[in-house]
C-alpha cells in the first residue's frame, strides 16, 4: 500500500452507507481511503427516502458547506500525502467537482453529478473524469458535456445506464461499466 496516495470518497445524499463501505473495500488494498460524513449525522437515509434525503442535504448541508468540509479534510491530508484523489457520487460528485480547483488535489472522478450543471464556471486545475448515465431523468448529460467541452482537463463519458449505475446496492447498477471506468482511471486490479 502506497501511503503517499489517498482517495477521498464523497457519498450520495443517503450518507455513509453500504455503498461507501463497498468502495472503501475497492480502494483500500491500493491506497488509504477517507470517507467524510457530509451529512454530519449518524443515521443514513434509506433508498426509499430519496426525496427526504435530498431535502435534508440541500437544507442542512448544501454544496458550499460540503465543499468547505472537504477542503478542510484535503488541507489536513496534504500534510501527509503527495497524491490526493477524489471520487464522488451524485451530490458527492458535485462536491468533488467544486474541489477540483484545490491545489492539493491531483485527480477527480465524478459519477453522475447532476448538479455540476449549476457550477460550469468551475475551472479544474487537475484532470477530471465525468461519467454520466445516458438516461438521466432530471437533465441532459449531453448538455453538460457540451458546456464543459471547453475545459481541457475534463474528460466526459456518457454510458448506458441511469443515475445510480455505479452503486452495487441500486437496482440500476451497471457493474461492468463501473469496473471498466475504475480500471482506466485508477489502474485498479
């Protein structure tokens, strides 16, 4: 394990749940893993509480507060790691995108960060890989791709699937797609 490298995994609106435990196991054999609790609460939301979870995130946390929390973690980790990577899912992907301007971050992977469309003014200082499912119900991933096309450090992939395709506990899980993306981006075994 290379202790000079770490990954910060940023969760969906549901909190630090079994989805995050799964990704901890995926990454921890090759690097140190940090998963901050952006909701700042001990209980997680269940998947059938999507509306309640989203409302809680937007009202009690919000993107600016979550960004500040992650930047503080990045600042602390920068004292011991040479290479800090971010992986985010949904709202966590949007927070990862917002942190792509941080000087201590080297790489960012964003899975279906639908609210990135509200922050296209961010200019990442590091390579960012965006991965969206083709079948998003709330917006067009193609429109986001077009808006971010001018950023030379951003690569964009629209895959078969819908929001949640990288969550093994979601009925929309596309395991092979997710494994391929992770293999390409992180060279995971």
